[in-house]
């Protein structure tokens, strides 16, 4: 991709960066309204059948994922024109999704500025090792890496740890405003939980909230994972890293059925989002459809996305993700080179 094409790409997407207050408010209504209604129905259905409750909580989990997209847009200052409005709505939706607004905004901005950069991994991303790095690691660290990348950990224990524990604490050296926002988020979460437990009882609260939390957490991590973990993704060392190439080659177009596309806030157009984070989620599809060069980017579907589960390590020589089986050949070559 030439430098000229890269510049033109960003220019072509620029018209879609404007937030539309009316569209944002409508999205809040058609997202938050159904979510709270489904939560209430899930609680009421406890007296009928827990299978019915699980049906309502599963539906609510998808709407909570959509709420996270609103939170996500607020963190990019793309949901409203006003930074103050973005912060207020971002903090409120952060309480619902268990994410402190200012803390996640900071980490996520680093993710956007370093995605696909092999020399700047570690903040706001998923732990990825190259084949050579993995082979050079001691046994205990290889085991840790394999556990981390295990689907049960990544999509089950991982979200639980991040959402419930990691998000509750500030990092060392965090700005004062960031620390205050995290404290405020924690207090509001604790207050909401206390009110609900006192009102409906802690057992009923957990029976509704626990599955909702687990399902939405797994969905969120899956979306993030699959949009950067596909066979011919993009990773380069810092000196060769390019922002636009990392966006359009290292972020997939997750082509979902229309209902799922709507429920996930169009985040499947992840290449557009990484190219220009200021594009609101409701403009991502328009930007993709009306920008011809974006038609030829990595596309995955529900079916093909499942293949990403076998991708574990980045092969710097082949410029692709590989599984653990493939590294046996690499290890054999490495041993022959040291003899």
C-alpha cells in the first residue's frame, strides 16, 4: 500500500467522523431501554422457570454488548460532539459494563497507537508471542502462555478477572482525574448492587446478573480477539510499523448477519474503526461501503472466525498466525542450527 493511498484512505473516511446527536440519543434509547426491560423480565421469570430467565439474560447480554460499544465510542469522543457529554455517558455506561471510563480510555488509546507493533505490546491488547519468543521462553512461561490462550481461560476466567478485579484498581502513576473516575465508578457500582440486593435479594440478583455478566463478557472478549487474530494479520517491528497498514490489514472486517451486526454496534467494521476511531459506530458501515479501497481487506464470517481459535503464535518469517503444532518444525530447525 503506497503512502499516497494511505493518505487518501484517511481523507475518504474523514466525512464520516462527525457525531450526530439525534442518532446517538436514538441509539441510547433503543439500547438501554430493551436492556433494562429484559433485566426486569429476567427477574420476574425467576418465579416461572430459570430456563426462561436464562433466555432473557442471554438477550440482555447482547444489549449489554451494545451498551459497551456506546461506552467505547464515548472513550474515543466520537459518540457526542461534546467531550463533557461523552465523559458523562461514558462513565454511566462504564458502571453498567464494569469499566472505569478514564482508565480504559487511556489504555485503549495506547492499543490504537500500537496495534500490530511488535515492540510496543502489553497495554490494552491480548498477550501475543512470536514463534521465536515462545521457543526461547522457559517451560513455566510457555505453560503460562498456553493457559492464557486456552479458550476456557480467555473467554471465561479472563473476563471475570478483568471486569471484576483488574478494572477496580488504578495503575501505578495514573493521573489524578483517572484515579477519581475509577473511584467514582466503583462507588456507583457498589451502590447499584447494594440497592438491587436490598430490593430483590442477593440470590435473585446473582441468578440474573451472573449469567448476563458471563455471557456478555465472553462476547466482548471474543469480538476483540477475533478482530485482531486471523491468519494473515499484521505485525511489524517499530521501525517498519505503519498506522494505516496496521488498521486495514491488522483489523478484520467481521461480516456478521444483520441482527448480530446491529447488536454488536457495527464493531465488525473494525478496520474502519482502527483507521479512524472518531467515526461513530452508526457510521462505520457507511464509511466501509463508500470507501472502495476498504472492500479488499481481510474479511471473516461467523464460520471462518472459529478458525482463529487455533492461532496461537505469530510467525515473523511467514507473516501469519500459526498453531502449536506448526512450531514443532520451527523447534527442529532451531535445534539443528545450534548443533
